[in-house]
């Protein structure tokens, strides 16, 4: 017997949004915008969508054409939603106020195109978004967006890969929807995603190894030592350079991702944006049974202090995240006795930095 899968629209229309029609409408608008972005990524060079735009975004980074176009589509589509008071985008310096007064109860935060370095080489990229409750103020401003991640009303991402998938949480689990290109709608295909507690796989940018803090060196060294090391089992390492793709792999089959604080750029606490990237992904992972941390504290408890704040991020299988957090606490308290892999010995190719 064939069972009809619910569409995103029907999923949001039932109890998933608690009867909040404005939230459901906003999330449907976000989805509609990403369908248009998916079409652009699919056409690529055929539509003239590849290459650099020639300008820089709010972070001083060179924008790609698709960065700008995706941002424009999301802004134009979502500001029409009656539920949005203001939008904040990674590509914009300041929030865009949509409605100064009135009943619009939500703020929308998004990274229109995560993983821009992968665009021209045809690897997975995505859109990340987060919905926050609007504080009781007449005119929304940047300060209204500075809410800890546990206050998110909804969060999700869309990954543009072999399939276009939307992964969403409204605080009742994490669910995956696949885009039916013929109908132009997202259909529920992966209900109640779960991240396994254990994993044999980790993801980190090993080119930064010489800049890592001691707890991260300890963790990675133990994984690399494999069956003969203190962990007593072998691990595989992955790195895609797209947060959406990394999160999607972990939600589909488990794993742990690390983009830790390091000594490469000491003034920066981390590399990933708290509001646009880390908080939405952390909510999705926690709602799927995983964990997310800065390395030292639960990510969703972190109080933002600025709109484009960067943070370290560790997320994935709960037991591995807890281990990494414990290693940081052991190091900070002076209780650790780090295992040192031959990779970091004095005569190795990767001479270790002083453990600090």
C-alpha cells in the first residue's frame, strides 16, 4: 500500500507549529526562496551564476555571484511575509527592518549561501536560517537579534547537493524534506532524524593543526593513533569546507565536527558566525539527540554580544562532544596529561606548538 508523504506545507499546517500560522507562513516563504536558489545552483555556468561578484560582504570577504543572488532572493521573498519584523543576513552589515510596528512577531536570521568556496568546483553548498521571537519593542534593531540559541523558535538549512534537502526543527525533533523538482515542493522523507551517540568519524581542517589548542591536539592525536592508541579503535577523518554539508553528513550517519578556537588569528574567538551558522546547526543537532559546544560550554547557552560574532564550534555524536569538552576543562584546570602522537614529536613533519 502506497502512503502519501506529507509536504512541508501540510507538515507545518498541523500541530508542528502549534497552530502558529504566521510561523508556518514564514517557514514556507523561506522554503520557496530556497527552491529558487536551488534552481540557480543547478544551472550554474549555464545561467551565468558562477564566479566572483567583485564586492566584499560585511566581513570583508569576496562575494560570489551566487552569494549576492541568494541573499537578494531570500530578502525579497521573506520580507513579504506578514510574520517578519526584521531580517539579518551574513551578507549585510546591519539588519533590514521590515515592519517597525504591528503584529509581526518574528526575526529572521540567515546565511544565504554557506560554503561559497565550493561553488565553482560543484561541491555541496547550502542556506542556513534561524527564527527568533521579536522582543516587545516598537522598532527592531541589532540588539533584538542578540538572543542565546536556546531561544530559537525554529532553525534549519537547505543543502544543494545531488538532492536538494531542507532539514528543519521547530523544537519538536529534526526532520528532513527532499525537494520534488517536478512539483516544486519539499516532501517529508526523513522524519525524526537521530545522531548516534557513538561515532568512528571526525571532521576537522588538519591544515590548522599547528595552531590548535592542546585539548584539540590531544583529541585528534588519540583518534589518529587508532586501534593501538588510547581509544582502542580506528577513526576516519573527513573535511568538506561547507558547514551545511558537514552537518548533513552527521545527521545522516553520525560523526563529530570541530572548528575549534586556535592560535592562527588570536583576536578571533573562532571562525564560524554564532547567529547565522553555529546556533541554527546546534539546535538541529540537539533536537536530533546530538550535542553542540564551543569546546568549553553548551553552544545554545552562549549569549551573543554582537551581530556578526564568531565562535568555535564542536558538534555531533554526544559522547564525542562530551569527551572534547572534558579535555578542554581538564586542560584549563591543569588536570590533563595529554597523549602525544608521533605526528607531533620533535622530529615529526608537524612539530607541535607549545601546549598552552
